[in-house]
């Protein structure tokens, strides 16, 4: 099909009909121009607005007093901004498959395509996975035009660049990369382009397909690219010198590069007072450590290090465990697996019953297990606190990684005690030290150490102190605000 469009209309229609053989929604609308020439309009039914095709494509060409003799005349008569010329049959086939309407004239070796697509789309709603108390309530949808308009509303500057490419042999999925020219490092844009252009797959149905194919270490349990449904989060990332990847058909936008500290940040951290955001962020780090280590430390202490437990507490724990037939290691694994199964069941069930089933199931099964003498009450409490702690992690992919790593650490604790817990922590830290996200160290600014980066890691410094962009993404245009923004500074204006 990669050949020029035939001059004879019937020959062209024959080849196009063969290309769309057994496609019931392929429509061919033939009509005659006032000049006597025969014309045809081709489109896919269901995704094309037929009324608009008739009003803006067919009627202007058939009702004009001036006869249309050529495709050039048709271009002059059709007052449409999105017309484009096609010269190859393959281009015609791909345009029709993409929802475009194609006009062919007898005796012409070119075609005109116009966009009259009428895809069904979801309304803009608040993202259910990234809710905030204070902040914008709009979220991305599955339509690229809507998503780019939401981003343009946040960043109204011509330096906001949005490049388009198509990935997927059969899906022909539109993929956009967005960045701010003059802020982003050009090497990052080139690296993203090269990684996307290397992708050669049958189809891309969600941004996760692309994420898995372009990340630095696909074997790591930790995500190296961020994903979000929030336009304000994408805008903030671009202002830091990062790059965003939009994929048609999904509301989740990829952000690169991403560090572990960025995964521990929430959009609401920047909409609350800085001391409130700092307190919440410190609480988040504390409970992330609890979610990762609490069951394993409990198993290690109970199995190998009884001397670390106060005498009154160990008597109480011994009394609660005297009828338990399993060692603490097996007990912890059973409870953790059961809790994860109930959480997954709550996610997969309808929203109206999912939360109720998971909560009631946890209460009923926990109480029944204690009454039956299968697990002890302290173990149920540890598992419950661990489960609650994992909900404080703001990004779901990192929460999944923490939940998965919990199980091998429990096994190490059951075999080697606290030594096994320490070995597990060392292995995780060594892995994180070697991990990169588009060349950016995953633990930056902790390793390599950058003191100025700590203003937005464990704490969220006041906004007037956040005058520079992150060192590894915005070093080509480091300064992002005036140095005289502190409230109450005498003799200074906020505009610098």
C-alpha cells in the first residue's frame, strides 16, 4: 500500500476496499460535483460525525455555483483549518483508521483529509487516586486534546513544547512528550526521544506499556518514572526541568526523571502551610519505615531476641501465644498474606461494597483467628498497623514495592533475626544507590549529597527559600524565582 494514489477513482477505491475488507464500519459516500467530476468521501462509522461531514465536506462542494475542477479548487472552497493533503495510499489508510475523513476526486493523485471524529470521552473529574483537601479538582482524561488543554491552562507560555509521535504497529497510539524549552536540559529530551523511538511493539494500550520499556532498570521493584492524573503535578514537574509523556487512551501521564524523594511527596504538600506539610511528610517517612519493617522486627525480636522485650510485656505476649501452634514467622506470613488478599479483594470489588468487605473481613477474620487460637492478638495488631502505615505512601507504585519487599524481609528475620533485618536493609540501600532514573541518581539529593536539595526532601521549606530548581533536572536554568520573596522584608518588592 506504500505507493502513490492512482489517478482513476475506481482503481483507488478498489485498493482501499481491499484494505478494509471485512470492515463493516468502513463507509464510502459517492457524489458528483457541479463540474461533472465524481468524488467520494471515506470514513469509519461510529467514530465520525456524519452530519458534520455532510455539512462541511459534501454540501459545500455540491452546492457551489463555481465548479470544482481539481483538489486545489476544493481546498479553496472548504474553509476548514485542519485540512491536509495525502499523496500515498498508506497515508489514506492510516488517516481513515485514525478517524479522519478522506476526500478523493476522479483524476487526482492526491487526497484531502479532515478531522470530523466524534470519539466518546469522559468528563473531567477529580482523580480518585490522588485526592487532596486543598488544591485543583480537575484530572486528566483519556483524550489527548483535553489533556494538553488542561496543561496549557496551567502553563501559558510558548516555551511549553509538545511533540507528537506514533507508537504501535496496530494500535497506532499517539504519544506526546512535553517540556519547557529553556528550563529542561536538552540531553534529557534527546534521551526520551531515542528511548521512545526504539519501541517496536504491536500495540500500546496504557502508559504502563511505555514505562516498562523505557525505564533504566526494569528488574527493580521500585518505579523509576512517576505517573499522575493531576495537571498541576505535571505542570510543577515541568517547571522543575522534568519531562512528561502523554499516551492516548489513558489519564496517567509519565514523568521523568523521578527520585525516591519525589515519590514521597504529595501535591497537597505545596498547598498547605510549610510547617504542616513538613509534619505530614515526616509522618509519611516514619510510617513508610513501619510498613516495611514492623512485622519483620516483631518476628526477629520474638524469635531470637527476647531480652529486648520488657519483662511485663513479654509475660503478656507469652500468655497470648501459649495456645498458638505456629512460630511467629509462620504466623506473620499467614496474617500478611491474608491481609493483602483482603485488600486486593476490596480493590477489585465494586466501590459500594469493596471498602465494607475489606474492613469487615479484616475485623471478622482477625477476631475469628484469635478466638480459634491460630494467631495472637499482638500479631493482629502489628499487621493492622502495618497495613494502615502503607496507606500513607502517596504514590501507589511505591506502596506496592514496599508491600512486596516486606515478605522477603520477614523471611530473613525468621531465619537470622535482627541480623537478617539489617542485611535486608543494606541490600535495599545498595540497590537504591545504584538505581538511576534517566541518569539521575534515585536517592538524590541524599546520595550524592547535595545540601541545597534537602529543602524539599524530609521537610518542605517555606516557598521563599525554594528559589532554585532541583540540581539534577534544572541546572541549565537553576533560578526559578526572585531572591526577595520573604514576607515582611523591608524595602523589597515581590517582583524582584
